[in-house]
């Protein structure tokens, strides 16, 4: 239901923007001189195929996701960008009949190798979902959850980390007086930032954001985008978004996907202003329905 | 303006009326049912006025009767004529007939008598007429003549009634002491002696019964015997005091009886009582009903052991069924591969809910009691054999049988709850590095707890009212002691117990004194409803609290 609505609004946006390429300057973006070749690789994806039962969803994806940069995946609905994101911390394992071949290296370790501790991987590669999903616990317990899982129960440590994580997610000032109230009483934007705080509390290396702002109002969206900017000095961030302006605003690198294939991957400035592929150009100028 | 029938039909109005009607009927039925059992049951405890009159049926000898009117009905004149009562033909077709509780079963042979009020003469409500509730033989109705201590007639300046009441109170005090000694102290010694016997037997079976062990046992036994001797002596004294006072009373038809004051529970003169007196008496009687042991084959006194047994059994059942049901549901929903086998298991579980309860009783008796019970006896309690310990119907087996009976409800409700937990919350937990088990334990199960409580509520509602299987696996009409007491091991899972549902059946249909028991059937039924309502409401309160805690999170 909500998925459909998001699609609808995206379609309308696309219709409005028809024949308008993204104007990078108007987004307040400072042109960066980035080169994918000179970056340190964080996640090395090579030859990745993914099947849901017999249906192939990803075709031979190969890309290097650079460290401590923001990489965004864009593309039309159903192109496989969320699927690709979820392979990065093996969330797809939860789907029945999902099969993966190819390699994803994190620190030269194949995350799909046998004997990999999936829980440990997911702690290193944190994920924030489209809809805020706080636990029905207090704000404090939400943030402390990941630590408690690791067996850290010392109040002094928890207090410190909770404060640090909430400050990191730019939420501390809003919630410091109601840490022990239910997280479910907060607004959607606050909840999403709480989820981000919860994720960074376990100090992951990579943050996967799956359309983190699509269920939020513009002001909350802005706050999340500012937060992404703050966080990129510490974490490698991968963000999936429907919204091309958002990708253009927040990301350093952008990957355009279409029908389960990686069409083009490069630094955001070049991809939006000077796409190499025809498909990419058609998409960012709104020629896809 | 006339609206056509078709339009009216199309407007949906008939369905609204139909629904409203159905709801109204349901409410009327529930309220009516409760009102009926409440009125019938609670009216029993009211101290009704005692009527005294001459009763002269044409063609029979005149006699004086006294008692309280219990109910009345209409009978046809023909039936009365057939019964040998000469009624002239020109009188009306139907006669009113009243059931009078005349008491004095030891004298008249029966507590109740049907009379025709048309033939009552010189009706009076004498203030002096008294009702004596006795520990045996039911009520006595009559006049107090004198009070005796042994053979000596008490003649002091106090009114006779007052000194009678004083002596009843004194006897009641002694009775309490006797009860305390017989039930608790001697009970404790008996339990200890039994434990010693079993210990000896166990040593014997393990061929470890050395002379020193035997001497030790003998010593302990002698100590207990000594204690018992003392108690017995004290008991003898108490009984002597207890039986020292007598009273002489005269029935309305002039027969004199001498009765021990020790046999009196309470005596009162309803015709002389003011309204506040009656209310106080009524409260007393209701409290006795709720808090006391039964007397006289369950037709008098209270039903506390039955309430206690019911609640105890339901609590034990809940404690057993919840973990099993939840674990089964978690496995089925979270871990098992969703395929043909799980579908078959689900069908089996659902069908289990449709099996008639008596079948569970038979299964419980055959499998739990006879098979498991006797195996446990042979393994763990060989010293008590051939007397069974767990190899006989009892509280444990009754609770387990009912747990089995209610298991499907808990499984289905829990599964329902688990399936409603949004996927996003599970993923949130997994994405933080929690394993599936940690996610289940810390997030999913707490969120599903309201659903589990719903299952438990349904289970309690079903189990508390169930009687048929219990008759086979542990309920008796009169249990000598409560399943929870001060003797080691305190909670006696092997004991048989009393149950309100079975009590209703027993009092209503197995009682030697049906007329006396009938109001108690209503009162007990009311109490059963109240007990189940309380159990349910407390579970609902817990569930609502949990729901409040885990609400929101739009799916």
C-alpha cells in the first residue's frame, strides 16, 4: 500500500521533471573532484548474481564501494537496488529461496564464504530501513539494544554509548529528558534518527540506508540528509533512494541500476551531468515512465 | 410517503434490526441466566420467617407444623384426590401447594413436607420459635426449654436464650481448638509418621536397613508417638468439655428432645430478628458458604475446598500449558520449514481442539495416570507400593490433562500473535547483529505476549468450566484436605481435590437430600461463574497492560 503510494508520487515527480536534467548547482552542491580509482575500497562486489527461486534478480554486478564515502543506488522501482543493498549484510538470507553467487569482499573476506558469522557481519554492516522500526521499548533501551546483545550490561558504559550515539544521530537534545519513555511516542523523523543512533551505537564500519527518508516529511528528510553528511567522515555509507535530487545532494558516488543490472557507476557529479550511458541519461532526465 | 419494501430492504435497515435483535437476545440471555442463579442461590441464605400453624387435611388427623416456606406450585385437584385427600368436587380445579422446610430430620424422618395452605389454621409467627443449625441431622425447629450442664439445670438470672447463646459460643471455641488439633497437629504427626514408614521401607528395599538406622527411626517414631499421646490426652479433655452442655427443646407438636450443645453450629429466632440482624446473619451465612468446609454430604456449610481446588487446578494448568503452547507455536511459526508437514501438524492441532473433553479424560486416565503415574511410582516411589503415589488420579494429572485440552487454543493464539509482528521489527533487530534466537527472545516474544495472554484467557475459560474429564483424573466429591498445606512437601500434586463444577453435579444429582441441596446448586453455580470471571478478568487486565506497552507500530 505505502509502496504503491511512493511509486505514484515518484511518477508524478518524474512527470513534472520531464526533460529537466538535475541542476546540480541549484541543489547547493559543491563540485567535488573525485576519482573512483584513487579511493580505498570498502566492499568489493564481483560477479554477483542473485536468484529468487528460478527468477534472477541481479545480473553479474561488479563494483567497488569506496570507504568513508556516500554511495547511492538509484534506478526505477524493481530494478534490484534494494536487493543489492540487502546482499551487503546478508539480509536476503531471510528470504526463502534466495540464492547468491559471486563474491562480496569486506576487508578481503568473502561475506558469503562458509563459516562466516552472519550476526557479526551484520554488526559490522548496519542497516536502516525504509520505515522507522524502533522496538517497543524506551529510547534508551532501543539504543542500548545492540550492546546488550553483545553482552554489555554495565550501566556506565551503556549510558556513555547511548549519549554518544544519540548525539551522533543529532537526536540527543530532543530526547535527553525522555530517555526512558517509549520510543513509539516519537515522530517519524525522530524515530528514523533513533534507528540510525541505534545502528551507530554498535559502531559498524558500513551503514546501509534503504530509502531512509521516503516515509518522512521534507523537514525530517532534510535532517536525515544533514546527518548523512555528518556521518560520512566516520562510516562508509550506502544509500538506496528513489529520489534523484536526494542522491545528487548527499552522495559522492552513484550507481544507476536497471532491470537487475548495474548500468553505470561513477562519481555523482559526472553521472548526473555527463552520463556515459544512454539509459542513465534517459532516467535522470525523466524519460522513463 | 410510503417507502417500498424493496427500498427498505436495500437500505440495509433489516440487517441492522437483525443484528440489534441478536445482540439484545444474547444480552438478555446472559443477564437472565445470571439473575436466575443469583436469585435462587443467594436467597437460600436469608433467614426466612418461621410459620407455625395447625394443619388439618379433611379426613386426616390434625397436626401442628412449623417451618419456612421454600416454594409453592399449583397442582390439579384430581391429583390431590388421587393422593387420598378428600376435596369436595365443587372447589376450584387447581390448588396451591407449598413446600415447607420443617427440619427435625431425626424426628420426622424428612426435612421437607408438602402442604396445602388452604387447610392451614391459626397461623402465627411466634417470636420464641428458634432455628438450630446442627452439625448433623439438619436444622431443628422448636422452642427452647432449658439448658443443662451435665445433669444440672442451669438457672441463673440471665434470660434462658442468652445463656444458651453463651454456651454455644463456648462450644464453638472448643470446636475450633479440636479442629486445629485434629486437622493440623495430628495431621502433621501422621504425615511425619508416614514419611518415617516410607523411609524405613525405602531403606529396606535398598537393603540398607541397619540396626543403627532402625534404632534411629524407632527413636523418631517414639518421639512422635509421645507427642501424639499428649495431643490425644488434650483432645480427650476438650471433648469432655465440648460435650458437657445440653439443651432441652420442644418441637411444635410437643415432643421433647435433649441435644448436646456441641452439636449446634448456630441458633437464632428469625421471627424476633430485626432487619439489620437478618442482614448480619445473611452476611455470616454467605461468608460461611465461601470460606468453610462442607458439612452433611455437601448439603450444608461452605464450599471453600472446591473453590480452592478449582483455582489451584486452573493456575497449575496455566503454568503447564503456557510454556508448551508457546514453544510449540514458536517452533511451528519461526523455525519449522513451512511445508506439508507443518500444515499437517497445524490441522492436527486444530482438530485437537474439537475432540470431546471426556475423551481427554479417558486418555488422561489411561496414559497419564495408569501408564506414566505407575512408571513414576515404580521408579521414584517404590517404598509406597502397592499403594500408588502418582499412579492414581490427582491434582497433577488433572492439570496436565486440562493443559493438553487447552493446548491448541494457546498454540493457535500465539501463532496468530507471532505472525502479526511486523517483519521490519525483526529485521531491525537482526540488522544490529542479533541472532534469530536473540531477536525472538528480546523483541518478538515480548511483542507477542498479549496474544499469548489471549490464548491463556481462552484456555482458562475453557478449563475452569470443564468437569467431565476431571471426574476421571482427580476430582472427588469430598477431599479430606486441601492440596496446599503446612505439611512437607506443602503442595500435594498427588492428592485428589474438589472442584466447583463437579460439586454442582454432586450436590444437585448425587445428594441424599435433594430438596436441601437445590439452592446450593444455584449458589455454587453462581460462585463458579464468579470464580471464572475473576480468573478471566485478571488475565484480561494483564493482557491489556501488555498491549498498552507494546502497542503502536502500525503494521
